[in-house]
């Protein structure tokens, strides 16, 4: 077996100027053409991906249609939906890229739950803005309805904010590891994974989002990966980003 490589693909790399499903699938297809080169090199590949733009769009659709007969879904379910849809696009694109090269390799997408600590300070201080902008008056109405916490966002209006706790463990790590060890390409941890907490031995989804890079790092660590690659739209990784002492690595 070659190197075990975890590749994290950003959600903004999937959604470009055109938000249609076909345009996003085309972007994923182009990415798959590069990813399959790892397989040609004899490496084992685990792919994770972001979902920020996609889950934001899905949230907007849910809020627009929200009614007693058609209630909006909670955030953990929306993360699961985008994990499935983007996973399908990646799985399909990789299968086609492999077929073009006559490579016999299976691809599997795992809807992944990521365990977080319910005592994580992030739950006391929601900071991750999601969804549409509201006026201050509209935000107060939403707060009175019990629709969550809203904060002013960069003088652009008010937005719902949710916690972004740190990942503690990947629930499906044994399944993912078994698939990798038997030679499968695995797509997992999409959108940072579905945030869940453990209470009395049971898992419970929570209204939060997990940073995709932190979750991918956790996955790479638990898999004892040889290499962790973060695909990004910028030329370099920087320390002190956008500050006078900014320095590229």
C-alpha cells in the first residue's frame, strides 16, 4: 500500500460564479482529474470537503419555504444533506475519472458524524454567521420567536450566528479506516461533518457547524495519514494574514 493521503477540498472551490448544480459538478469533475493522479501513483486517498456556500444556499431555501406545513430543517440535517449531495458529485466524478483510465477502484461516500464537547466554550459564544442578512428590527423578531442568536455582521446587517465547536472524534472512523485498508477511495467528513454530542451513551445532533479544516485534521490524525493536503484558492498559506508582518509559508 502506498501513502495514505487526506485531501481537504474547500466548499468555495466547488461553487464558483454559477451556483447551479451542473456548474458545481463541472468544477468537481476538474478536481477529480487531479485527485485521481494520487491513485495512479499507488496512494490511498481520503477526500474531505467544505460546504459553506452550499449549506448557506440550502438554508436560504428552507427559510424561504418555512411554514407549518413545510417547516425548515435544523442545521445539522442541512449539513447532512449537503454532505450527501457533494459526496455524490465527488464520488461520481472520481468513478468516471477512474473508468477513463481503466483503474479498478471502488469509491464510497460516508455521511460522517463528528463528536463535539457539549461544554465547548463555542456553545456559550456563537460566532459563525450563516444564512441571510436581517435588519435589526427583523432580527429582534426572529429572536423573540426563539429562532436563535443574531448578531450584527460587519455593518452589513444582522445574521444568525451558531457555535463552531472543535471536533473531538470522528464517529465513523472504524468504517472509514476499514474501507481505506481494503483499498477503497473514501469521501468523508463533508462540511466538517455533522456535529453531534454524546449524552448518556446516545448521539444527539446540535445546531452548530464544525470548521472543515479542523475536522479534516482530526480525520487525518485518527487515520494515521502520511500526508494532509488542504486545497485552497489562494497562492500560499500565510501567518499573520493581512497584517503588516504577513509571511508566506
